[in-house]
């Protein structure tokens, strides 16, 4: 077919210093939107209203996700792991703090206290 032209849809950006992909000009990442791909509790309308994005932007993000699925899934997994490391069960936290306290060398002669 002569004269055919491919028209890019420019809704996705990668910002300087970031490994994530974003809806252009918005603070909504493709990684985040990928979590809603098969979530029946979030309709397209609800998603668009909640995050002030258009249907075209959501579909562009999902399309981009499928083209870069391995990389984006890896980003999501890394974020989930980082979240698990930060959010510790309060009982585990108390045990960990007690253990840390027990490990701290005491220096009763100096009268100094140590702060972290």
C-alpha cells in the first residue's frame, strides 16, 4: 500500500533518572496501571476519574505494558519486595529491636549513650 504512514501514539515517557515508564505529564506509571489490567473491581471510568487520566492513556499504558512486560513485571516485583522489607509485623519489629539492643556493646565507663 503506497503512501502508508505509521502514526505513533505518544502517551508514554521515561523520565531522566527513572527506570519507570509514565503517562506523559502525569504522575501515574505504567507499572502502577499494569496492576489494574485484570482487576474487575476497578472499571475504566473509576480508574480514569481516580487518577485524572483518559481512557486513551490507560489503553496506551496497557499496550506498552504488553510490549515491555518482562521489564515492567520486574519493576513491580522489585517494588513489592521493597515494600515487604519496610512493612514488618509489629511483633517481629519488637523482637528485632530487642535483638538489636542486646547486640549493642555497652560502654558503662564513658557515660555516653549511642543514638541511631
